[in-house]
C-alpha cells in the first residue's frame, strides 16, 4: 500500500471519529440523563480530540508523491 493510500485511510478514520463525536454529543445532550450522559459525553470529547489530532497530522504532514 502506498503512502498516499495509507494517508487516505487514516484521514477517513479521523473524519469518522469526528462524525461519531457529533452524534454522541447530540445523544448525550438531548436523550440521556445522569451518569450515562457523562460517560457518553466523555467518550464523545475523547473521539473529538483524537479525530482532530489525526486530521491535523494529515494536513501538516504535507503532500505525498
């Protein structure tokens, strides 16, 4: 697998984590209460952080040949 294809799959995983974070934040704010809301929102913010780090890595690693 070439470096370009590997970066594509890594960036898709980062975007997936960001989309997952959006869904989990909405779920925890509107549907859940109490302890489950805290756990789901914590998971959402961790996936938001990881997705952001992955996307930043892909963007600032530069172009591939």
